């Protein structure tokens, strides 16, 4: 449009100049036209011409740097954090927490409360405290005392048996009363368990197993009866009659009664 207005203006000026030449040429009856008149005519023609609009340029929007670089604000935040962390390192303070960085179209992260569940401690079952059971300390088996008098106790277990047969015969006697031939003094079926002074642990264990109440002590088991004998009755020979009184040998009489009167028995 600006080009058309320029051509139209040139054409008007050319026409005006031609008119001036005709009027001022040779043989013209009119007076010669002065330059001022021509200038005035140019001004009048210029006034009659349509106003030429100054072309306006539509401003082209300059893209913002922030729009072209969507992460600029985040970069500035990171730089601020980095600067703050250097200052904290110099001061010895904890590092600042760098916040979550995301674009405008990002999906927001859930809150820490939604990610980390609240942990409820599982109650530990209380075990009732049991009262400790006091284990009694067994009393060590002590050496049995000397028997007071001669006694025989019987326990019948097979009354229908007429003829008794010895099953076992055990005698606990002090070693100083033990004769050279125990079978002659106490019988052919006897098993002698002599004890020493002081009594050894093994001998005490044997006495504890057979529940020896005093010394000397003898237990005889037959097919009909069980005999528990203490004192001098334990030192007799019952081969002739297991249920009878038994015989005290001369050797045992000498050992028992040949000692001085008033001597203390062990």
C-alpha cells in the first residue's frame, strides 16, 4: 500500500509540472510562473492527496527465556541451596534440605505421612514370672550308728511256700569283726560287705542303697520270707534253718565277748 501511495504522489507532481510548463511556455499570454507559485501549488496538491498512513509493524513477541527454559527457576533454587550448603559447612551446621523439584505439568508427590505409615509397636506378651522352685539339697548319707541290741524283723511275701530257699544274703560288718572264713561263721550263702574306719564313699553308697539302719546289719531273702537282722543276730549262721534263731560261732563269740568288759563297740 505504501508503494501505491508513492506512485500516486509522483504522478500528481508530474502533472503539476507539465501544467506549469504549458502556462509558462513561448507565446503564452499569461505571466511567467515564479518558484513560489509552484511551491504553493505543490502544497495545495499535497493537501488534496489522501493521507498516507505510516505503516505500523506488528510487534513480534519475543519469547521469554524463562518460557524457553522451564527449569530456570529450579536452577536458581538449586544454586541458592548449594551456596547455603557451603556456608553451613563453614559454620558446621546441618545441610539444608533441597526441596522437591518438578515442572508445572508434573504429578505432585504424596506427603511423607502417606508414604511412611505410622508404625504401631506390637505389644510383647508379658510372661508371668514364675517363682523359682527351691530344690532341696540332699543330705549326705552318714555312717549308720551301732545297733542297740539284737533284733530280727520279718516280712512274709509267699506264705504258701513250705520249704524256704535262700535267694540272697547280705551282711554289713566292720572289718575288724570279719573272720578269716566268713562262710563258716555266717553261712555258705552270705555276701559280706565290710566297712572301714573311716567309711569310704563307696561303702556309704552301698549302705544307702540297702537302707542300712545300723551296724552290723543283715538282710536275707528266701522264697517265703524277708529277714532284717541287727546287732548280734546279724552275725549268726542260718544254714540249718533259715527261719530259726541261728548259731553264733565260737570265733564270733570270742570276737564279741572275749574283749574286756566296758570296751566301746564300733
